[in-house]
C-alpha cells in the first residue's frame, strides 16, 4: 500500500495557504528543465505523430518552454523534438530527471507540474492527459499518483474556500469573487430546479477551481488564474453553464431518436469523465441502463447514456428468448466445431435456430439503425463541449459499442474533434471491423481504442448471417489497425454468449484495463467461478485474458480517481489463477486464448516510437517519426 | 523521405564551452556568423542536406552545450551518432588539454565503435594562437581521427570539415548501411520479421 502513503504527504502541499511557491518545474536546474521539456517533446512526437496533431504538439511545447522559463532559443530544438526528430533518449532524459536533487527522488512532482501546466488554460485536453500519463509512467510513478494529484486539485478547492474567508488579505479578492459567486449561484439554482447534480457542482465549483488551482500551481500562476478571465476558463473545464451533461435536454426530436439523456452513475467530480453506454435492456436485473456498470470505477464522475429504452428492452427480451432456449445449446454445439477453426461465418445455422430468427431480427434491425443515429447525436454533444473542457472516456458493449463507433465516425468528420476523447472501449461491437473504417478514429481518440471481442459470440455472427461472408465484425475478431492506440482484447474465455457482456462486465472491464471498484475482484475470488454462465455479474474473479493486456504504460491503465486506498493489488496475480479456473470449467468449448495469438496481437507500444518488437505497428506511418 | 537522399546521418558536435561549436554549425547551415552568439542551452538541432561525390546525405546535426551545467544532458545524444566533431579553440590551450576527457566520454556513451571522429581546431583567424597545428595533427593521429583547422568567422575550412566527415562515413559502409537496413526492417517488419539483414551491421562490428 505504498501508494496510499503519498496523498497524506501531498495534501498539505496542495492546501498550503496560497503558497508562495514557484511551480516545481521552475525550481529545477536549467539543464533539468531542458530535459523535462525534451522528454515531453519526444513523448509527444511518439504519441501523436499524425500531421493533424502537429499544431497541438508545437503549441504545447511552446507553452511548456514559457512555463518552465526556458530561453526562447531552445524553442526550435523543442519543436524538432516534438516533430519526431531525435527520437532516442527518452530514457536518458527520464534518468536525468530522476536524479534531480530538487525532486528528491519523488518524480511525481514532475507529474504535478505537468498537470498544473496542462490545466492552466482551463482546458484539460485529452491529449495532454495522455501525455501526462505517459510521462508519469516513464518516470516510474504509479498512475494512482496521478489520480491522487487530480483529486488533490479538486479537494483543495473546499479547503481554500475556508481559508480565504478567514484571511484578511484575501478580502479584496473575496469581494471580487462574491460578485461572480452570485452569478454562479443563479446558474446553479436554475439547474437545481432541473434536478441535476452536476449543475451544482459543475457551475458552482468554478470559482473554487480557480482558487484551488492557485494553491496547486503556486502564487505566480494564481495571479493569472485568479483574474476574471482565469475563473472563466476554469469554468470551462467543468462545462459551460454549469448544467453539464445531466442538464442536457434533447431540445427536439433529433432524427429518429426518441430518448437520449445522461444519467449520473456516480456523485463525484473529476477532471476527466467516463460515459458508459448500455447495449440492451432486459427484464429483471438488467432493466436499467446503469445496471451493468455497477463495477465501473474509471472516474469519479461517470454517466451512463439512456437511449431508446423501449427498443433496447425489446431487443434484450428477444436475446434472452433465444439465448436461454434450446437454440442456444444447438448453436453452442455447432460452434464448438467452427469457432476453433475460426471460420464463424461458415457456420451452417441449425434449422431450429433459424425458426426463431424473426424474434431477433426485427428488434435488432431497429436498434442497429437507432444506435447509429444516437452515436451521431452524441458526437455533436461532445463536440459542443456540454461536458466541459475535459477528456471523455467512452465505454460501451453490444449496441452501445455501436453508438460509440458512430460517434467517433461522426466526430472524425468535424473540425475540432481532437483532444476530446481520451479512451474508447468497444465490447462485442456489431460494427464493421475492417481497419480502414477505424483509421479515422486515430484522429479523434487520444489514448486507447480498445476492441473487446469474443470468438464464441455466436449471436453476433448469427445476426450478421445474411451479410456477405467477407464482412468482418469487430465484436468477433481483432481489428487490425496499425496504430499504437489500437488494442484488441480477446474475451472469448469470459464471454461465452452475447448476454455475458452485461453479466460479466466487471471481469471484462478488468481485462481491458479499465478500473473497477475495489472489492469486486476479491469477492469474486471467494466464489466458485465454475458455474460460468448464468451468474451475477460480479461472480467471477478478477480475471481476464491476462495475456492480452498490453503492458501497462501511460495510456493503458487509466487512473480512476477516487474511491480509495485501493487497487494496490496488481491485476496479475489473480489472472493466472483465474485463467486456470476458467479453463477447467469451460473445457474445450472455446478456443484457448491465453497467449497473445497472432492475429489478436495487441498493438500497444505506447512507450516507443516503433520498437522492433511490435510487428503490427511497423507498417504504420505514424510511429516512425524519426524516419524522414 | 526524399528519393535521392542516400541516407540520414547523425552528427554530434562536442567540445568545451566557448570554442565555437554553435558558430561552426551556424556557418555551415546558414552561412552566417554572430560574434555575440549566446551560450547554447541543452542542445541545438539543425538539418542540412549535402552532396558528397554525387551522393546526397541528410545531416541531422546535434550541437551540444559545452557549459558544465548542461553536461548531464550530453550523453543522451551520443546514441546512434555516426559522426562526431570534436572542437577546440586554438587560442585556448585548456580547451585542447581537455580533449582527453571528451574522448573518454565519447568512448563511454557511444553505442558503436566504428564511429567517425573529427578534430577541429577553431578560431584560426585569431592572432594569439596557443596550440600549434602540428600538435593538433599529432593528437588526431594518435586517436585516429580526421583533423582540420577552421574558422567559423572567416568561413575557413568549415564546409570542408563537414564534407570530409560525411565522405569518410559514407566510405565506412557498415556505419550507415546498417542504419539503413535497420530502417528497412522497421518498415517491412511484417514480411521480414526478425530479418537476418539487421544483424549485418553488428557482424561487421564484431
């Protein structure tokens, strides 16, 4: 629990009364400031080699050079670094930084500094967050530390408020603030009427955010942030009018969409948010949109999207009918032979199954169409920054993943789509899996694009039975996109049928490297994981197809802030164990997937531009920035 | 990547503070001279394409800071360099004496041992010369380096220094070809996987 000791040290730092401190970055020796900037520059060029990201990289570096009070003369060099020249040596620079006397062996101060820098404009760009995560891991700081820092940033708001009212010297500022407060209060009240939680926290928090930033960033930065303009930009971080996502009302019926609202999953606030999208509803346990997401703890501020409940319910019922009946058994049997050879499309569907096809085909068709519409609508909401200037992570299964797919597709066509989406996780997605359709997503997504698929999900192949044989469905196989962002996770061991995506969401989330609530895993281990199929969602284990999880560098393990002295236990120990257990219980009915298999190779070289060991990435233009 | 460029070479310029490393580079790339040039911070970076014997080579030149406080950064740049230009000031004997330290550092951090080194005695336009040309030549021979005397101010020998260095690098095929092959492997990794071609460069090292 070493990680837990840290916050106690950090807290006082963050809450020092308007500390007369320079940002840590500026205290470093010049050579080390240079190394710090160079490290960021090279990392940027590795993370975002695409030409459309170059302006961001250049601007970021220019800002950082200024922030670190480095001479203008280094700017051309830094720009060269950021555009991919001189790619070697991140480890050298990291080493140099680690030896710095001011950091005193606590490199998380760099993380803190970089975070302060990234937030100073009141925008938290998803790319900046990915960079912060990357640097954090290069400096061998556990990513939980970043959570703690982000949290400290927010926590310090409350404290600062109290201090400010006590301190006499702040009275002038207070008066100034009060005027603004009134305004925020009005906005806040307006949204409270609408029964929104985020309305209060989002809008009202704005002046506090500015004050909190002051303590974190230090007095120099505070001067800038304390100004009216500073407060305004901090407001932007949390969503313009304070109403945020829950305050969002679909003004008119958009296209074919009948229902579209955001429901808060958690009460907290965070510098980054997660939106979960459910793929179908069913009677009983999974009748609500939030039901599958109980274990999700990626961020302290999470929403789930409620959309087209009527149709999703219809679909869910149809799925249950099919998957619980005789047809399921027949299909499973048939699958045993086909799935192993990997030719799911060639499956000859049993007659008994085809006879119930009409039960599913209709609702499925309707939902396919609606999900695309909903995805496009979501894209425009995100583009208009209803969520504030914060990175967003999208997680969805089944048709929810399809919503994400179309959301990304729509965003990719719009201007200013960069830096909004941090990670996306698509589970069992009924969408085209051809890499060329995923190509544009590189522009939109800053962090990871995770495709969780199951070779044993016969339902997906069944509903696509009428389409051409060549059709690649992302939910059935890896998407072979050559990019560091793309990660394919084979969930075949966990997901035996399409319904499992909701039922085993906790295991799945762990498998794809999304943080889950502490306790779920441990509890699972106590229960016998043998009865794999129809159980409660948290039944099974902390498991996953461990082999598929890429190394946990900056982009992969997103921190979820929050709730705890938690997650000290690394996922690994439980993995192996569980895999063994699953293996036994499953028998040979599903393909073994432990080893990262050829086609499912995880492209995850967040660390380097193009290490030779990452064959799948080698063809892409992107990760080889140094070559031209 | 330009079609006609044979290869991209990484060149490093090192030496004591104030010997004129940045001035040499500036003269070479921009053909300008600034007597009041400020001390380099960290490292400076310039790219220039030159043509030697009909072969075009793109030079990525890293101009390191000579000041002691930036010394920690220098090792980061040695990796992958094919050529190193070691500069001293002919009017300051101390900069000549300290060459040994630089050679030590070079040996410690360089990733390849067939790297081409060149010794440049700068500021020959000045009157108060302290290091004789023969001394420099002797030192260079002893450590098997190329040698030239130059002046960034009068443009004497600057172009020549870079050209000779590049020529020598190109004449040492293992040096830059292995680099090229490595790149080839990177790009066509799918077909070649861990191609034997990549080890060619290392074999010659052995």
